[in-house]
C-alpha cells in the first residue's frame, strides 16, 4: 500500500520541479509467462510500470481571442478595451484561458508529472464560453479548440513517430480519457439524441482515445470506457449532458425512448460485466450530480437511477470524478434518498411531474459565485444532520477520585452504578450509529469528487490522485497491444449522415410542449431492471475498505496568477482583514470578485464577474508584461493535512467523518455517550470508531464548533463555574473547506461574513443527542440524591 510519506514526497518533488520515476529492476520488460491484458506473454515485451498516480484535469476553456491587458468587464470579456487581464489569465474573473496559460500548463505537466502518472482523466469543457456577442462561437471554433487540447496531450504523452502503429489508440504512452463538457457543443448545454453531428465529429477528434471496440457505442451517445489497467481497472466516461437539467433537448432517464434511459442501461450492463470479470471502475463525467434541498444539476430521474446504480455496484465502483462547477469540493450521495418507487424498479417522469417546483443550481448552465455560495451552505446544512458517534469518554470510578472532595459513600456508589449503566448504553449507541451510516464501512453513502478548473475563475488548478497498487507493483502495462476487434458493425463515414442544423430549436420547442402537456396528466410509470447488489459473501469494495485500487489521497496544485503575472504586487500586501476586503470601486460598499455584497453577506446574482482587479479597468497595469516563471505549487495534500482535512484515505468512511466535522454546529451538536466496549468488533472497526469519537471530542475541546460565538466546555458535575463568553473560535474545518472551494482566492473577512455569519443556527437535535441528554439528566439527579 502507498503511504502518506510517498504522497508527501510527490508534493515536494512537484514543488522542486524534479519529479521523475524511480528506477526499478526489470522495468520495461514483461517476464516470460506473465499474464498481461488477458494473454500470456511468450516473449519479453516492452511496457511501463504502474506508479499508483493519475492526473485529473478539467475545464481548460482555451480562448484564442484573449488579449493581455484587456478589460475584464462583461462587454469586453478580455477581448478588447484596456484593463487588468494578465498575460496568463485574469484570475477570479469570468474570462476564459489565454493560449499562453494552456501552453504553460501542459509544459509544466510535461516537465513535472509526465513520468509519474499512469493515466489522465480529462473531464471536458475544452472550448471557450459563448460570452462575447461580438465574437459568437461557431462549430468550427469549438472543434478546433478541442483539437488544440488533443495536440497538447500529444506533445506531453504522445509516442515518438517511430513508435507509431496501425492502432490510433496506441499513439499515447498512457491512456487519456475525455468526456463531453456542456461547452464542447453548440448550442452549449444542448445535446440531441445520438447519433448526431457531435458524436460523429468527436469520434474523429478523439480517435486516439476511444477503443475501437466501443466506437459504435460512442457514436450512439458519446459514452465509452477505457481499461487503464487491463483486466483490473476501467475508467468509464459518462455523457452527463444527457442527465443535465439545462439540456432542453432531452427529458430525463425514465422513458425508454430517451437517451438518458439508454445511457443508464449501458452503464448498468458495463458495471455488471466488470463485476463478473473481477474488475473495478472509476466513473467520470463533466456535470456532477449535485443535489441539495430543492436544487439539483441533474434531472431527478437520472439522479435516482444513477444513485441506485452506485448502491448496487458499490463493490465495483472505486470512485467518481467530475468538473464543471469550478469550485473544489466533494459530495455525499445518500442512498436513503432513493425513493421506494425507484427501489421497486418503477419510475415516473418526475421532471414533468414537478416542472414548476424544481430549481436549477445553474444560470444558463453555469454556476455563479452567488449560487456556489448558497450551494456550499446547503451542503453544510445537510451534513450537520449526519449521524454522530459518541464522544464522552467514561472511565471506571474509584473512591480515590473523591479524596479531595466532601462526598458520601452513597454518592460514590451512585457513580459506580451510573458508570455501569453507561457501559450498557454504549453497545446500543455504537450499534445504532453504525446502522445509521450503513455499517462499519459507511455503505449508506457514496462519494463524488469535484475538481476545480484550469480556467482561472479563481486560480488555475491540477489534481493528482494516488491509488493503491498493492499486488500490482510488478505489473508491466504493454506499450502496445494488438488492435481490439470491433464488437459492433463498422461505423459509416460522416458524410453518410445529414443533419439539419436549424432543426435544434424545433426539437427543443417540441420537447418543451410535451413536458408541459405531461405535467397536466397523471404521471406515467416506467419499469426498469434493478441491478443485483453485491453478493453477501463479497468483501466491501475499494471505495469502502482500503485495498488494491482504493483511492488513497490527492495532491491539489494551483498556479498563483497574481504573483506570476506580476502586475499588481508592487504595493505592500494588506496587513488587516479590512484592507484585504476593500472594494475595488469607490461607489460599491463591498465586493467579492467585483460582485456586490449586501449587509447580510449575500453576493450579487450575476453570471459575469470582473475579478478582484476591477479597479484597474480602462488602463494598462504596466507598459509591458513582466511575468515571473510560471509554475504550479502545492495548495494541500489530503494525506498530510494536519491543519485541514487530515484524511487517511479517500474511502467513504473517511469522507463521512470529514463531512460531519464540516457540518458541526454549536453546543447542542455532538453530545452523546462514550463507547468503550469494543470486544465484539474487529480491530480496524475499533480504530475507526475511536478516531471518530476523538474527532468530535477534539472539535469541542478546541472550540472549533462555534456558530453562536460561544466556546464549548466540558460539562462538570460539581461546582460549575461561570465562564466568560469568548469571541469565538469558528469551525476551522468548515472555514478551510470554503477557503479551498475558491482555491484560496477569497479574503478571510469575506469568508467570515459570507459563510460563517450567515450559517449560525444549529440544526435540530438528533435522536441520539436527546437520549444522551436524558441519560445525563438522570445521572445528575442520582448525584443530587
């Protein structure tokens, strides 16, 4: 198993710019007789060893029209006028990426990561936004900007010309797995039922990435998978645009005539086949399945079916990776939110049924700073209701404990019986807690990772995951395999298809009328096949229990464009929070990224933002750019993060603990009885249980959980002293979560006023907390007697 020390070494070598693969004996050849790719090697064969790391890159948004020192105002979009747009991008604005940023990003990957990773997950949006009316996007531009990214990947990971062969998928040294973003098509967000012009066009653009055996499936709907470790691990590329609630050309996943239904059926079949082959899978897509309260990013029928698939194939799925939202965070999918109807294999068209009740997270398919802020607050609200383990550590009571106090023997005997009563309650409390989270591995939940973007909506980022390669250390992945035989008929040439480019609006209009008509009818029930769950004898999957292919952690990298562009760092840095949060415009009382903020900390709802350098509109920051050397640097590492998340691995149980810490509120939260009796549980479970209980207690002792400005104190049974109210220590984990969501670009005072003060009310008490308080009251009553 890879350990945190190795992850730390990666982070250090990344900062030093000297990451290189360590030489290993026998590297580059396959021993005679070793099974590779389902075939036994008869002769030594060239190949590569696994490093246990892969790269996730998302939302590059290259913009060939970007001009240095242009304006970041909405009517300029970094294309004209004078302003603060830096040579490598206008950080914290809504402008897209200059080609210079794209060039330097891939150059840095080549110099620092190329020889350290096993594959690349590329989650879409590789064309500029349609945010300039004077330069509208065209289909040719969208395709060419995606080809630009393919060329960049080829420069970094491509083989030499003399290594080429007849199979186009063998032109890269490692697999690169792409997916559709909502801006990789035109009109953006709109993806018609396949085959369509986009699936056929990208079949050519991504011909180096799509296995020949799946080209037909990709043509049908833009979905496919790649065995990044043959016969061991696959990355499944989902076309989430069919699930996206902003795609007006489709209607969910309930009706078998919808492409979303077909996509889910395909996914079910692939996961079943992988289970039968003993393989594991990473799911990837562009738009994440975000869902909080009445807001969501996917059609509800797609979310219901997808989450059911996650539950039923939890022994196969290693994790899921998404982009699109630009903010760094994770999601907990709660299997308790799957409806009874879905579990029974029947589904009504919920989208039509609740047409007027649904609220999208997005504005025209994109998330704003205001909606992102509300979304993060909603996540915390949901996590505040997660089950909480016991934290009050009880101990055996001795008469010596009371030697310095005037107590009677009767009081001492009462405390003895109270202690025994606690022990009896502990077992029940522990069992209840584990039942509430789905057992010792937390199998009530699933995790989705959402990576921030390369486009500098905040700062450009990259993410490098570590995964467990125990048992695979000596495996050699062939540098070239015989081309796979297609399992479907040959795909017709593009010219055999004709598309009416003006027909999209008519299709959308027809679909909208049908939805409105269906909303007035009794919802129709659609049947579907329910996948079988894991065998009762099967061990938990890699997402739940540390094992081979479990995600161990990730290193989050960012490029500090404020420092690198070197345009606005001549003046002394601000020394106070008030100075850091000064408005860039005199006529605005307070702004965040150029957006107005009201007295309650609510951010202006606007799709466009000028960025934190808005006061420099209308002039050049310098006569000529004088940038510093471009480089990505370490933001944080999940495995060596004592002041942040402190995740031992990326299993579900680790994230449940983290989510609970983020959601923790004031003094009513986290109270429960101690659990000491661990005799009937395994050593691993005991370690997890004690760790979770310790975390809750530590949060209380440090005063981190402060929504009302009062510091928590341990409850004393005798001679309670009045303690002065202290201005408080906030929930440090929640603060860190928000800070990292915006890649460290939001000022501390803005985080305080927008997130800490707006979210000050504690959640309702859980049943276990009520039980605990009743037990403590009974104990105090006994002491008084």
